[in-house]
C-alpha cells in the first residue's frame, strides 16, 4: 500500500506541473517603451596634415606664408557652455640654423597667424604670435553653439619672417591644434 504521507506531498506538486503546461503567455499586438538619452557637450577637429610655407619674393621682400585648413564639429552646453580651438607649436623648427619660434636668430622674427572660423565660432582677432610655451586662440564658442552635421570650416594663415640669418635647407615644426567644449 502506498505511503499516504508521500502521496500528500507529491500530489500538489504534480498538479502544479500539469497546470503549468496549459498556461499561455498573454501577448498584445503592440507594445511601448520609453527611451532617454543624455546629450552632452562634444568637440572634434580635423586639420590639414601638412602645410608648406613659401615666399613670393626673391630678395627678402616677402615673408613665408601658407594656410592650414581645418574642419570642426562642436556642441556646447545650452545655458553656460563654452568652447575653444587653440594651437601651440609643440616642436620648434628643426634642424638648428633656420627659423625658430622660441629663440629666433634675430629679435622680432615671428611665426604669426590670422584665423577664420565659420559660424557658430568666432575667429581670433588680428594677428596672433604662435608660441612654444603657451596655447594661443584660433576660435571661440558660446553657449548652445552647434556646428553643422558635416562640420564647419576654418583656417590659419601663417606668416614667417624671411630673415637672411636662416641657413639654407628645409625646416619643420609641429603645431598641435586642440578643440574643447563644455
């Protein structure tokens, strides 16, 4: 004869298992969800990889000039955001004997630039002197500034003094551009 105590334990478990197989999930024809996204300030920059400086003069009557093109994307915070594009000469001209930003062969020799930045940016004003010791401004941005999806353009037009003290040769410097947004 079966043990009645075991039967009382097994019977409810079997009943639950039997009913579980007959239950059906309730699905609807539509469903919804709520999405949220936190959009923050961002900035990106693309700069021409190499810029050659050349002179149109033949007897020290024209400085070396050239233009670096850039494309920027930016989004600043809505109420108190700001942004900047800056540059710094991170490696002075080399090899030695030619132009130098930090220690020019003649006082007054400079690597200077003017800049353009399309709206919503504001370009630097007037001629700026490039530096190896600090960053200098190319453009600034205010609150709630947004570039086009494809980016906006800008440029830096360089002027390097043509000094007869430079030894002949090819000299290279590195300029690092930085963009930021808050």
